[in-house]
C-alpha cells in the first residue's frame, strides 16, 4: 500500500519551490528593476555606484528572501515589496560601510537608522547621511524606507510582530555598525557586546557564530510573513525568534561567510568563518547549526515551510562556484553529506539555476 505521508513529504516542498520560482522570482525582478531605475538617478557618483552595485551583485539576497512571500496565501505583493525594500536597504548600507573608504562608527550608526525606521510604519524619519561624507542620494534611501513602511502597514498582523522584528533589527544594526569600524578595534568591541548574549544561550557557541546569527534578516522576513497570515498569537512570534536566533539565522550567515572568505580576505573585511581552524571544523560546526535549525523549524507554525528553508540554505549557498575554492571545498563536502539527499537534490537544482543565470 502506498505511503501517502511519505509522498506528501516529497511532493509538497517541490510544489512550494515551483510557486517560489514561478511567482517570487519574477516579482523580485520587477521590484529590483524599479529600484535600479531609481538608483540610476542618484546625483552623487559614489552613492550611485554603491546602490547599483548592491542591486546587481547582491540580487540573490532578495531572491532568497522572497521565499517568505509564498508562505502566506494573502498579501503576497505587499509582503514581497517589503522584503525586497528592506533587503535592498541592507545591501546598500553594507556597501556604504564596506566599499566607500569610511570607518567612522557614528556614520554607520546614523545610516542604519534607515533599517529600523523601515520597520516602523507611521514613525519619524531621520537624516541618514548626517554623519556620512556623501549626502546627495536624491531621496533614494528615504523612498526605500517608505516603501517598506507602506507595505508593512497593509499586513493585518504586523502590529503584533513589530516588537520582535525591531529586536532582531537592533541586533542586526549593532553588528553592522561594529564590524565595519577600524580592523584593530572591531573584534574586541564585538566580543564585549556579544558576551552577555552568549551567557543567555544554553548551547555552547563561539562568539563569532553568535555574531553571524545577529546578521541575518531571515527572522525578520519570517515575522513579516507571519503577519501576512492574519491573526497572530504572541507565542508564535516568540517561537520564530527563538528558532531563527541563533539557529536558522546563524546557519544562513555562516554559509554566506563561508563562500566569501577569499573575497573578504582580499578586501580586508571581517569574515567569521575565518576564525575556524580549517574547512573541516567549519563544516562540522555548520552541520551542527543545520541539525539544530531542523529541530527548531519542526516546532514552528507550518513546520514544512521552515524545514524547506533550512534544507534549502546549504543548497543555495554551496551551489555558488566560490564554495569549491580552497578551504570552502572540505566544508562544502561535510555539510552536504550531513544535509542528506533532499538538500543534495536541491543543491543540484540550484547549480542548474546558477548556470542558467536565474540565480
């Protein structure tokens, strides 16, 4: 007799992926095309270059985040617009901190008010460039903030998840501000900030693993998607925070850092995976995060969706050609072996999508 539960466990994720590729990706392309057109009109050359570079080189961040727009059945357009706007703010600010030759902590703190403002519909605004040497963006950043706010205001349950989203946003901004300051100061300041958080987590984590977890936007996107589903129970938002921080968010950013090690070394950027002894240790620790992420996802509302996210993260990141270089190669092998056959099939799918230029 056929095992219908086993069949559903295989078919349902692929139906979600079909919806993801058929609806979310074209929607991301439309949203980014509009932001690219707007960025091309930025008066300041430095700001214009960084905005356009972030939209082109970090497009896959928005593509990955857009999976959350297919989770709820309603408000998908508003949700996708909010996800793309917030992720575009994140990527643009990351470039302004990384690539413009600026190292002042106050500059970064002021810039990142845009990230938290975007999560506050009806809130006050700020002069985000007040401490930054470049100013004339033609209203680009303010328009991104307003687009995210307007979309979030349309989600029926957003008021009930807002505080959790702002908590995660505060962690994210603190990381971005601190990790971009002068190389001689950033590690000490990060460790001093993170130690009290480490003391609150029962699992044994390295400080750089917790730092990575603070740098993920996925927990915020999951809360947005929960808000789009309508009625939200307070414990549901808390459970999403606990699953995504530190586990799913940590897995997300550690994978991102894993494939960027050589690029970050050339650019003099802080890379958390570089603190591991070697690629084998990195593979073991990321496999641990993957297992803990699976366990956490099983306890969430609609666990099948979050399990798909967890299983898809190694596939998305390790299918990048950068994952086959140097120390990344043994780590990739360890993680894919631990991730199991479903993730390995997704990995092959992602490789095909990359070859086709879709990702």
